[in-house]
C-alpha cells in the first residue's frame, strides 16, 4: 500500500503534467486561466484564517503555521488583476465557472465541517504543482505576453518550493483520521483542477 507521502507526490505529478501541457502562449486560454485562478485564489486568506481558528489552542504549531502562510499569501489575488490588465482585460468581464465554484466551495466544507487537516490536501497539491512547473510556465508566458503579464506566476515560481518541503514534514503530525480526510481532499483537488485547466484551453 502506498504511503500518504507517495500518494501526495503522485497527485502533484498528475496536476503538474496537466499544468505543463497547458497552452500558456494562447492569449485566450491564459486569460481564462488567470480569471478562474483569481476567483479561487481570492479565498486563500479566508481558508487560512479558518484553518488557524479550527486548529485552535490545542494545536498551536499548526495554527501558527497557517497564520504564517496567510501572511505570505496577502494580495496574491491582486497580482492576477495586474496580469489581466497587462493583457487588456478586466475581471468584471469574466464569468466564474461552476467548476471553479466547486473547487473552492468544497474547501469551506472540509475546513468547517470535517477537519482543517483536509485543506492541506488542497494546498499541497497546488503548491507542489507550482514548485514543479510555475517557473517554466512563467518563462513561456513572458515570452508570449510580456513580463507585465506574468507577475502571479513569477511569485509562485519563487516562493512555493519551501512550502512543499514543510508539507511533507507536517503529514507526519496528522492522525489516521486526519490523513484520510487529507487524502480525499487531495484527490478531489487534483480532479477538479484538471477540469478547470481543460476547460480553460477553450
């Protein structure tokens, strides 16, 4: 039977493979990706604030880790708006997809009604994927669309690798029940994110 670390690595690689195949040079596809990314990324600080609260005083190390991560994520959604502006697009002209709504709305359920540990499955897949492929995507984007249109990708190419290392260490601190919730959320995240990428291709 695979260890949870192996399962996480497998899910990261699956998401990363789809991410790498995305047509970053296609302006319409990139605009779709940026827009849908904005619609879920703007919830990140809410997720982290909620997880910090749910970990509570009995698990201060996890609570403080969530709060530290929250600080790192401040205003990341605004970088996406700058990228869209550089492409001549306003977010007001873009529609939030049902797939995107399902992607982030389920996280509120996991955090508030199951366990904050589940949300780590969402975070680690996305951060692991970014650590593997954001740098390459950034190079392709700035070559096709200019540096001003790649701020969000640049930040995540630079910042996320250390989150992945911390994530694998954190898994060792979770209970069996928390691990199972983590596993389910992780798989759900990979599936839904691939659906968003596929639709964004147009």
